[in-house]
C-alpha cells in the first residue's frame, strides 16, 4: 500500500455521518486499475512526472485493493471490475494475465487491454481463453499525450470493434481530444460505433472526461438522443453538478459507479474554475497546490467527496442507488 494512504479519525467520522448508511451493503467498483510492479518497470520518472494521476497512483495489487476498501468502506462488500494499466510502455501481456488470475482466483470481473497493433486473431484467442468480461483500449496506446487530438480508431481500430461486436462484449472507452466528450470528432465516432457495432456495450469512462459540468451540458446537446445508447462510469468524477445533470437527463440504469483507484486515494477536494479543475490535496505531491493550507487538516478522502456528492444527487432513491452502485455493472459485465 502507498505510505500516504491513512484513514484518520475525521475520515471515519465522515464515513459514519455521510456515507455508511446510504450505501448498499454490496457494491461493484466498475473502474479500478490493477497491476504489479514488474508490469510497469519501464514507465520512466519523466512519464510519471508528466501526469499527476500517475504520481499518486501507479501500482495496485489485488491485496492492496482489498486493504484500501476495507479501510474506506468497512461495512460494504466490494467487488471489482479490474482494469489493467493500459500504458504504452507497460507489459500488457503480463498485466492481462494478472487480471485473468484475479478473476479466476477471487471471482472478480476483468477487462482485457488491447493494443492497436494486435491482430484480431490474437485478441480473440487471448480473450476467449481467458476469463474476461470486456475490452479496455486506451488513447495512450496511440499517443502518450493526455487529450491528444487522435481518433478513437487510432487506438482501437474498426476491425477490433467488429470483433467486440461479434462477441457482444463491453468496451470501456477513455476518450481522446482536448474537447472531451462533446468534441466534434468524439461525437462523430461514438455515433459510428453505436450505429455500426450495435452489439458492443459501450461504456464511456469518467463521463467522457466531463469533470466540469459545462462539458457535460455541451455533450448532452451534441449527442442528442444518441447519448442514451451508451453507458457511463463515474470514475474520478467529483463534481456534484455533473451528477445532478446525469440523473436529470440519463437513464440511471446506464450509470456505473467507479473509483479509479489507486489514483483517487488522497485527501482533498476539487475546485472548478474556467471549464477546468484544481485538485486541492493535503498530501505533498509535486502537483499539490496547497492553495488553502489552513483547511487541509479538515480534508477527507476525495473518494468520500465523490461518494457524498453522488449520494446527495441520488437523494435517497433506493432503486437508483442500488442500480448505480451494484446492479448496472453486473448487467454490463456478467452477460458473457
């Protein structure tokens, strides 16, 4: 486990007062990354320093994940949808094998990371001989710049989507492009995917990177009725306005709870400014702005902030809460 991860008295108090009784007893975390150190030994210090998310969370074994959730949510039973670390310089083959071992040994659900250069024949053989519940492509496989102006089909070619369609598999999609979900290219290509590959259960990670509500409003306008043909996961989304808009405009049965562990394990909040955000973090990462040092002692886990904001938006609706935190993920990933 990371040394910085500590559950303190104010964290336990926040959990008891705001979260414990409002969550279902069984939860599926539909977006958590698992790996071992040897899978990412080729990731350079420069790569880590270029991405705040990698600095605070690059490693998570299954045993560490269980320890984190035991500390964070001691009254809940957590099941995982396990994602590999889909970085270009990671050992994708070994990481996929590790995910498969977690599925077989611990009964979790797991996704297979496909690289754009993989042949359809290789992917199909590896996927079907394993115990996977979907695919996890990633833009970094085509370009290592976050938000690069590339096509979805640069990192998951159309022939791979055709395979997923034939297998009736889920695909969890991190979107490229600085414009996030409402970017013209993303809207056009999402429409192509849902029209040409209708058997693919397309899950847009991080609400399409709409961490700021203005992006999500633009996406609602740009996609129109097609927004109801995809699923969304909540990983790393903290903004209460995004949750309120999602519940107002989407079918709640298409929203899947996810944490993005091990990235979101620090203490802090988010501040939303000018269509962007600032992570306000107590831990002393290189990217921590320490903007309000006098408030940092009162910060709780950012995952608790996420949970509290989502639960507030759900406003006690038991059916929606049960679906988003448990049932929806199983409907997407247990169908194989």
